[in-house]
C-alpha cells in the first residue's frame, strides 16, 4: 500500500518512543515520513537520538500499530488531522521546541471556515 505523508505522520505519532524531537531527527535524516516507516532497523540506528528499542519499534511498526483502525476512528469521529507541513497548522505551535507531529481537529480552527 502506498502511504501518504499524512498517514505516515499518524503512524509515527502512534509508535512508542517516537516523540516530536525524535521525529524531527528522523525527518531531517530521511526527508519524508513514509521513508521513515519503510526504513530498516540498521538505517534507523544511524539517526541521531534513535536507540535500539525505538529503531525496533519503528522497523516493526505494522505489527503494533493499527493505522487503518486509527484512520477509521478519525473519520467516524468527524475529525481531520493537521500535520506540521500543512499551511493551516497553527503558527504559534510551530514556534515551540517540540511541536506535536499530529493535531486531531474536530470542527474548524479559529479563524477558518
């Protein structure tokens, strides 16, 4: 299955041991989120701040993460997901040290239709 960036961000957000800071290191190294999820454990271990446990969790993410189920829950709850590359991701959040990878939004953000 070809995964888009938004789905990859959602999956990354669900993997134990991958917070915003490590995710930023991974994104700097691999360039885009789907490549992180496709990477081998040995490739992941070459990234700054990624230890053995985290590399294993990412490399085997499909065993522990039910991405399809999460996407269905998002849809069922009438939510949508913002990821940091989105232009309507809140600018103030981008300024903090470890902005959330994924925002689950129900309804509209202030100032948006």
